[in-house]
């Protein structure tokens, strides 16, 4: 692993330290060199290997006095081994409000902070026997109401969740009906009272008494919550909130004319938020002009 000029091998041998030392020692312009291995098993409960990595790092850094920062504690170590904090920590999953492992700091109150939302673009009523989606993998067993939702696997809503996950509409769970497509998915909203086009859809987050988190989606998709959270694609606009109010909006650098591929919120919503942020001099990086074809998916 290369860390701004210093090499520390991830495994037991740490064979990269000497080579990295020789490569960097003669360089005068290394800005605040840092060293830090990736803790490979900090979430597993058994700290034996993690302790070996920590001891190797501290031993190596003792021979390299010009190393300004050492770090080896990710969220699991931050929660369970604060003695490994050193000069810096790399809390990732914990910042999103998730415990990195069943035994990773369960006594600490972490709450998920990210929501992924969209809206119902269209409602369609289907008769018993009608099929929905690619491959016709969902068949209506009764007269059903199907909602078209503008969020798909190109936005980070994994195809593996087809016919398995649910979304929240008006505080009710609505199961995904059929295969999740690139730009959209469908949900069976037959049991949702007074459902209507343009209703908010929570794909991940809380709505009323119900909640869907990354852990639930990860279990359904046979993966980990890290992948669910990191998988939200760049075309989904990010809205940053403080005390429930939007304080910043980031579209990750999509340029003019990219509206159809921006992934994101309805044109009116995002434009209003952008103007609100601008009027309050709120940072809003990478916000080119929006087009009417902007989509419906938002990360908050």
C-alpha cells in the first residue's frame, strides 16, 4: 500500500517497508508523509492479526522519524480499539451511522444518516396474470397497482434486489415487482392507501414508522453494507442536510447537456434547492445548468 511516499505491505512480512524507505528518503518535497496499513480483519472479533499489523506499523514508524502521521484504525478499530487511534483514524462506515460488525461497538448509538429517495413517475393497474419487467419474472396474482420508480442499477440500486427488496411509500412497504432495470424499477403499491403519482419513494432511509437501511439491502443482495453505500453512483445528486435543512448540493461534476444521465432529482426540486443554496451562499460544488430531463433519484 502506497501512502504518500511510504510503502507498508498489508501482509505479515511487511516486505515493502525497506523499499519504500529508500525510495522516499531522498525526496525533499514529500508533503506530510503518512503511513498506514489496511486492517484486514478488524471486524471479525479476533484481534490477533489486527494487533500484529498495529505492532508492525509502530515498529516500522519508529525507524522513520519523518513520518508525520500514522493511521491503521478504520470504523471497527475506532469503536473497539481506541488505543490504535495514533495520529489519525479512517472512520468510514461509522460516519454513515452503521456498525462495521455485529460485535463492533454495539453499545455506541450509531444511526444511519443517508437516505436514497425517488418519486413515483407513473401508476399502472394490471389484471391477474399480467407480468412485469424484463424476463417477466413477476406475475400479478390479483388486480394490482404498479408504480414506476425512477431509480435503477445505474444509480446504484442493485439488480440483485429484484423481487426481493421493498421501498417505502406513504409509510408503507411496497415490494419490488420484477427485475430492476438500468434507470428504473417497479413496485407493487396495491396495498398503499391513496397512492398517487409524484409520491415520495424511500429506497433507503426512513419514512414514517418504517425504515430500510443498507444492512437490510446488503443481506438481500448477499453483500456488505459498505458496497450498498459506496455503490450509489455519481449521477445521483447529493443533498447535504443540517438539522433537516439543505445546506449544500453536489452533482459530482456533471456538465451541461448531461441532464438525462445525471440521475437525479426532478428538475424543479433540484433547481429550487440550487437557487436556495446560492441565495444563502451555501457551497454547491459542480452545479452546471440543469435540464428538464433530470431524473428523480436523490441521496440525502
